[in-house]
């Protein structure tokens, strides 16, 4: 089944000591790129998170947002930097002296509260973080988010698959018109060439030699023959349908194949030497371009 590179997934886990929410969104990208934003205490499992995602998502830019909280009873301590607190107190006295308020009374309780709020005066020392016990909980939320993400990408991929089939069939129909019209182009050229030569040579009582006329027509037919291009483009269409029915990531294969579509269409246009065929080729190229745009969103 085709998968789009665009999607969103969310997963959650919660118990009495740990809670986590994982959100991930994916967008088009030529390669596979993962950007993870997570709380600092989950840094030890970041590599596991990345590897888990890459096992499921093969192509696209993946932005992962993780919010988590955990409680480690009895293992958290507060550390007061007494020297820093004293320095803040001294600085307050110096400020009072500088503004002429040296003898102004300072409320001890208010000063304690103010200094306690100053940066790095009170530091939290976290307890031991057990990676092995927390990782299974992280993985539950992560797998849930991935499942929802993949479901959304598959839904969008299914819509694109339907559009691909429609446009491939449309190209095949137009190619059939070209195949039907091609022999008529040679016949019309023979008739026009015969008429022109007859008119030009009539005044001199010279007749057109059938062998010479047929030779010129044969040269024209060989120069404008698009049989090989038609056969190859038919083969490309068949291959295209086979590839999009695959369960594997096919974006890069399709990207290459659609270039071959375009190559054959351009060759037909340059060799056709017929206005009607040229118009049909323009319509085919328009459908090829629509397919090419959609392929940019396929995993």
C-alpha cells in the first residue's frame, strides 16, 4: 500500500510515577530526517526513540515532540548555595548605600523570599533515573503515536493511489489514440507528396515514378516512426501500476520511472511531425506532470 509522507500521530502513557505524551508529524523530504524535542531527563533514551521511529518511517522529515513528567520518591534533594545567597545579601546592602538608603530597614522575611528566587541560589538535585524501567513506558506512547501516524499516511496514500490509477489509465487511452493515428500520418504524407510532385511536374510532362515516391515515403515513415516509444511507454505504465501496488517504499522508484515517462513523451512529440499527435502528447505530458507532483509526497 502506498504511504504519503504527510501525517500526524499522538500517543500517551500515564501511571502514578510517570506520564508522557508523544506527538509526531511528518512532511515531504528527499531523505529521512528525524528531529526530536524532549525533556532533558529523557536524553538517555533519545537514540532508542530515533531508532524505533526509523524502523517504521522510511522517508520524510519527522518532527517529534515529547512532554513527560516523572516522580522519584525520596530521591530528590534541594541544595542551597550559601555563598551565593550571602553575595546577594551583600549586593542588596551596597545598592542601599548607593542610593542613600544605607540605614533603611530590610525586612528579613521579604529578603529571604527575594534571594530564594534568585538564579542558582536553590538547586534541585534529581534522584537516580532508571532508564530501563522508564523506557518500556516511553515505548508504549511512542508505538501508539507511530501507529496513528502510519494509519494517517496510509489513508492519504490510498487517495493518491486512486489518483495514480486514474491518470495512468488516462495516459494509456491517449497513447492508444496516438497508436491509431500514427499510420494515418504516413498515408497522409504520401498523398500530399504525390499531389505536390504531380502538380510541380505536370507542366513539364514528367510523371512521378512510383518507386521513387515509395522510397521517399519509406524514409519519412522510418524517420517519424514512434512504435518503439509507444511500446516502451506502455511498458512503463504497466510497471508503474505494479510498483504502486507494492507494500515497500516506492517513492524513489516512481521518481525515476516518471522521468522515463517524460522522456518517451518528448521523443514522440519530436518525431510525430503531426499537429494532432502533438496535441495529444501535450495532454499526456500534463497528466505526467500531475503524477510527478504527487510522487513528491510518496514514501
